[in-house]
C-alpha cells in the first residue's frame, strides 16, 4: 500500500475538477509528494472519462489497498464523492474549508478528500489538502474523554454495515459497542 507517511498520494479529476487538480498536483510535487494521477489528463479531449467512473476507479484503488488516501476533484466535489463512496472501505468527505478537511479525518477517519473546483479556490485547496494529509483520526482531541472510542465505534459500524442484514434486523444497526459522549469545554492551556 502506498502510504501518506511515505508521501504517496492518489489523485483523480474529471474535466471540471481538472484545473484545481493541476494546481494541487504541482503544489504537492513541490513539497516532495509522489502523485499518481488516474483522472483526466486533457479536459479538451472529446472522450474524457465521466465523473462517476473516475470516482469509482479512485474508490476501488482505496478498497484494494493500493493507496491509503486519495484526493478527487470534480466541479462540485459531489459527483466523484458519491461514486467513490460506493466502494467498500471508502470514507469520502466533500470539503470547502480547512477546518472541514481536518475535522473529516479527526472524527470520521476520511480516507478520500473530495474538492469542487467551482467552489474551492486554489489557495484554499492547498490548505485543505495540507490539513487532510497532516491529520490523523482522533488528533487533537486527547483531552476530550472517549472522543476517539466514540468515533471509532461509528467508523467500525459503517465499515461493517450490510444493508440486507440491516433490513432483516428491522432497520436496527448491528451495534459493535455503545458509548455516550458528552460535550465538554477544552481545558485551558497552561
């Protein structure tokens, strides 16, 4: 598997996401990242691959554990997101801000970041990508009692989710644990 700790990342874009993807790839390469691009290479090609096929391909490479994480692009970020999320083990987040890029990993262990080139400016995209790639599940919430465990149950249950089992169980989730999380204020730094 190609890991982010080794500075290896998968990217893919349709024609609409192509301009932002190009900026991000150049930016990542300037920071020493090895980028594998499986998306559109020429947006003017009359036979460019459709957004959902690009999302499915990127998602499948996460499912097959070829890459630990991926960054995908389309006009809104939604189309490639919906397709990638069809693949088992893909936890894809559409973000339009740096806090959202951090938070999607911290609380939801997102492994595919989706950006919409029509809504995310290049500098915002760079900062969001930095946040996505430098954040780990549960980061910065060590002070919050049971934060990690609470979110780990959610991620594990989503990974294990089987719709037929869910339906047969009268639409009750097969619980892998329970934990109550209460809101607390962050302690003052000394």
